[in-house]
C-alpha cells in the first residue's frame, strides 16, 4: 500500500474518533442543560434504597 494511502487512513481514523468524542460530549451537555439528574443525586449518594 502506498504511503499516501496509509496516511489518509490514519487521518480518517482520527477524524472519526474525534467526531464520536464530540458527539458524546455534546450529548452530555444537552442532558445537563435539560436538568436531568443521576439517580444517586436524587436519593443522597449513599442512602440505602427502600425495600
């Protein structure tokens, strides 16, 4: 495989990885902006669940 093709595959792989990371960060920000909470935040981070 020529050197140029290998280089383009690396760039493509890096681009896909950055794109996926960006999507994950964006979805986390949207959830935080919507006021959603984690289950532990709702019951006090150490509270024993009821029966």
